[in-house]
């Protein structure tokens, strides 16, 4: 159900909030179809959030100790935390390294989201794209991951040489983050404007500038957000330095079309190399 704040339109950080059940309501489907994103409150408990963070620290410890460079061809992004210690700032395929995270993807409520694509072959991309990604944004003098420039997730299909297929990017948020602390920015409605908009509306990853039409998300630990893979979005840099800038969020794709699993023999794509250069 929607919240009772009375908002009819969206602007700035002003948009309706919903709660996810086993079936989507028509209101939820209509909102997503028009805007290309939706925000569900309290998808997981605060206790589950704490468990997820503990699992991420275990994976991080192992990867740092073994000096792991990539997972299934996806480069690992390392950085320095507020205390000067080395951290992982972008993990890929974390579900392959933790039974807890793997089990999280079995939540039956994810299947309700398949209706937002509306085809019969929807699936959670446990072994495709980048799997369950864990992003750890923090602003320090030596951070390697504090923002991400404008992009669409559909770029992956283009670099694979494939037709752009329907896709959802599902975010599980693990920290409090209001719009004054950076975070996800979306351009509502840009998901259904055709290939010209998809390819040329912004300069991919290089452009970090604010857009007067963008909507910023304010989230709490345990919230779930979904955006269409064709929707233009960015991650704004926090204006704060240190602990106050910390934002952690996991993403997993819901996809359709040909099954294309990644393996340890997979190679990084050009856009992944571009991300490594531009998103510091």
C-alpha cells in the first residue's frame, strides 16, 4: 500500500512510498510503468541488515587477505576507509561467497517484481551480469568509490552485442541516507523514450552533474528500491567527509532473455574498465 502523505506527483525527493507483498497492486504497477522506479519500505528487518553487513565483512577480509582482483571477470574495487584500513568498495557476486546472501535471494517477494517486466522467463540474475553486488560508498581522501556518473544499466546488453532486454535493478539499502548525503538520483520516465535517449541523453559515467529534473531517494536500512534498466540514474557524492558519508547498498538484477552466466573465465567489459577510471 502507498503511504498516506497525499503526494500525487514526484519532484526532488517527493514521491509515494509503498510496501511489498506477495503480489503487486495496480497502483504500484502503474507508478513504476510511468516513472521507471519504485520504493518499498521495510523489506528486511534491521536484524537482517546487521547480519548482511557482518557477512560482507567476512567476504572483505578473505578477499583482502588473498588479494583477489576480480570475480567472474568483474573487477573488484578497493579503497581506504575512514580509519586508514583497506576495504572493498564494490563487490560482485557476493551471493557466491555467503550462504546468508544466497538465501536472501530466495525471498518469495522478489517474484512479485516479475510483473514489472511482464514476461514468462523472468529470473533473478544470481549467476549473470554482476550477480548480487555490494556497493560501499564512503568519502575519504583515499576513497576509490564515492560517486557514480550518469548511466543506464542497459549498457551491458549493448556491450554484449545483444538486443536491449527488459531488466530491473533491485536495491537493498543498508544505511540511512537522505538526499543531503548524496545517494541515488533518477530521471523519472527516461526508461521508455527509445534508443536515442538510452544512448545519448548523458555522457556515460563521465557526467556527474545534477539535473533539475532528477529525483533523489531517501532510504532507511532495510528499504527496497527498484529501477528499470533503461532508466538514467547516477549516485551523487556525499558532501560530507568520513563516517557521515558512508552508504552501503546491494543490487541484484531481475532479467529475461537468453541465459548468460558468468564464470572465472569471463573477461571484464569495456564499460567496467571505464567505471574503474571515472567513478572515484
